[in-house]
């Protein structure tokens, strides 16, 4: 066999793996519906059930409409966290069912196995975000951002999604079962509750307020809220991007190490 025939094609193989993951997403639409459904339920709960009370506690003293603008960025971020839970489940399914072991015996670029999951998850996240933002607009979310603000918000969401997806890829590989993979990313969904996503940090007890102000989701939520509502974000933007870079790099290195270790 010639050397040319043995040449790896990472881009071509990654596209093939992406196509495989997109087909699986179409074959099992219930997974996407479940991942989108949870943020939508939380959005409806907090806007229509708790919005009047929580909105009155905001600094602006608004009601349900004001609270919809406040809570929507947190729900949008929660949508990304819910989507990457599906990524961890998909990775665990491939690992436990032996598909990855079979891929390792084939003449394909190894990086493409994980890259296909990452790209597929980012597309799934984009679809989920479009649905949740659409529902948010229907229940009263009224962003005032211009084109630059929307562009910045989309860029920030892409960075957050990319970072959390790589972390979920690692979590899926360390999981011993699909059930474990579905539970490990749960803290990512809960962290917005322990930040500035649903109530201002000023209203929290001292210890919880300290945690809320320094955990990674708070600057991300504040940056997204500022970009969508055309408000200044100060240093939160750089802090948010720093957290995204750190999580993405850590998740990628952890994922690659796990994949190579299993390969040996």
C-alpha cells in the first residue's frame, strides 16, 4: 500500500464524524427536545410564577416584564449547560458500547473522533439557543442591543459553548456508564442559580455572595446581560473570556489525555 493511501486527513475525517453525530441527533430527536425543554420550563416558571415577586426586588423595582429581561441571560446560559450534558451522554455511549474502540482500529485521524462530537454539540447548542431565545421573546424578553451587541453576545455564547463542550467530552470519557455521564455535568446547570443569574448577589448572605461573585458563571451572565441590554460590562467581559479560555484549554488537554490513555 502506498504512503499516500496511508495519509491521515483530519479535516475530512472530522467532517465524517460530524455527519455521524448529526445523523444521530436526527435519529433521536427526543434528546434535543429534553435538553431544550428544561430551560424553557425554568424560563416559564421564573417569569410567570416568580417574576412578579422577584422583579419587585430588583434595583429598578420592576415587575414581571423587568424580571424577564433580567433572568433571560441566565436561562440562555443554562441552555448551553443542558446541551453539553447531552454531549457527555453521547461520549459515554460511544465509550461503553465499543464504538470508539472500533474507530481506533480504523485508519482515521484520532482527533476526528472527539472533534466530530464537539462540532455536532455546538450545532445542537445553536439550535437549542435559537429555540430558547425565541420563547424568551414570546414571554416578554426585550433586548435593546444593536448589531454590535448581538455580535458580541453570539461570540461570547460560542466561546462558552466551545469551552463547556470540551469539558463535557472529558466528563463523558471518565464516566463508567451513561447514567454517570448524565449526572456529572449537573453542577454546570446549577451554577447559574448560585450566581447573579436569578437574583442580584447583593441580596445573598455574605458567604454565598462571595462564592456567587467569584464563580465563573457570574461574569459570563453579567457580560451577556450587558451585551443584550446595551449596558456597559466593564471588566466582566475579559474575566468571562478568561474563564472560557481556561475551561476550554483544560477540557481539551484532559480529553486528549483520557483518549490517548485509553488508546494505549
